[in-house]
């Protein structure tokens, strides 16, 4: 199996040079504003997509190009299916939020290239039981959960699609190897503790917290809610493998109500898992790791450009971004 990926892995090694290096991140963070940051980005790999005047369109096209390259190179069905279903989850979020949350306007909504589910199927499944049966079982169950509500809010759609995204990754990607299991469990664990810590600042009820948590981390939802109620979240987080280095940032977030440092340490940990040899050199793993690294890079660029537009200062940006 690994031998069949030698060419693909070589291609991906070349593509890794298109990821922004430390020097470019330093320049972007230090840039005087949004215009200078965009000029700098124009000289990178992203410049090839900047004919789309809206930067969000640029990022969507850049992510699609990355995923399409992986699909072309990969011979692993689980990996291709998992990446494409993740795209379908994003499209389902756009479409179902528009149709179910009371905003049935004809205004154009953000849509990506379909993965394995046509956009029209996602649309028609909302009102047609027959079409709903054409959806993969995970998607059908998620939609049925939403349709069971008398009135669906955008928060409910986001919650259900967060669960669907986690289920797709758990079913399709974590079995590729133990490195991916570690990555996705770490990601979910971080999200759950971030949710719980923010809720503790706002005094959210135990039941509401439980409903916001995702399955699949190192700790169950019940364990996290119990620690939430007892105010022992830092101790529980310290028990998760590889989390020792971010407990201090978590305690500071709980103390101050400011989460930039904790979010930065969470992202740093995920990047370390993707970059520092957690996956075999050959096979599907480097391909999927590259896609995830690109996805994180784009998320950080979105954050940086939004901060530059809002006039956020360099020192504050450095407190949030794990690069530069």
C-alpha cells in the first residue's frame, strides 16, 4: 500500500513549500493593515486565487484546489471519502441553515464544490422524505434531528452540523492510523474544554453545557460536565495525553475570562501533531495531514485579515496566532 503512494507523497512534499513560512507570518502579523497584508499574500501561493475579489471566495477556491489535488493523488478510499464528506458537511451547513432557520431568501449563499452529495440533494432533502433516503445515513440522521424541532435556530443547525462533522471524521479518517486518531481526539478535547470554560464565565447551566459538548475526545461529556460543576476542569484537562503544556493557559483563561492564550496553545498543539512526525512517511497520512495544515493556515489567515481590518494591534495578534 505504501509503495503505491511514493509518487503522491513526493508531490505533497513539493506542495508543502507553498505553505506560508515563519518569515511570511512575521511579515503578515507586523503589516500596517489589511491592504499591506493582502499585498504580501499576493506574492505567495494564494496570489493565484486573488482574482476573486472577495477574500472568502479566494480561500474557498484555495481549499478546493488543495482537496482536489489530494483526491487526484490518493488511492485510499477512506481518505477521499472523508475529505469529500467534510466538504459536504460544510455545504449542508450553508444550505440547511438558509432553509431551516427562517431565512428563505433567494439571496445567493456560500456554496463550495459538492463532495459526494449534490447541492440539489441537500436542498430537496429538507422537504422530501424520498430524497432524504438518498443521503448517507449520518447526514440523514442529522437532518431528521433538525426537522424534529418545531422551529430551528441557526445555533441548532450549527450544533447538529458540528456533531455531523465530528462523526464523519471519526468514521472515515481516524482509522487511517493512530496519528489521526490522536489529532482528532485532541481537537475535540480542546473544543470541549474551550466551550466549558467559556460557559463557566457566563454561568451556563450544567444541562446546557452537556448539550454543547462533542463526543470523541479523551473525556466523555459526562466527565467534563461533572468537572464543570465541581470547578475542577483544569485537573481533568491535565489528565488528557499531551495536554500538560497548555493547562497553565487554560487556568489563566478561567481566571481572566480571556481565551486568546488558550486558543493559541490549542492551535500550536494541533500544528505540532501535523508537523512533527506523528504520521507515517508514506501512505495516505501525509496527504491528509497536508490538507489539514492548509485548512488551519486558511483559518489563521481569516483571523489575521479580520483583525487587521478591525485595527487590532500586533501584540494582541501575537497572543492569538501560533505563528510569527
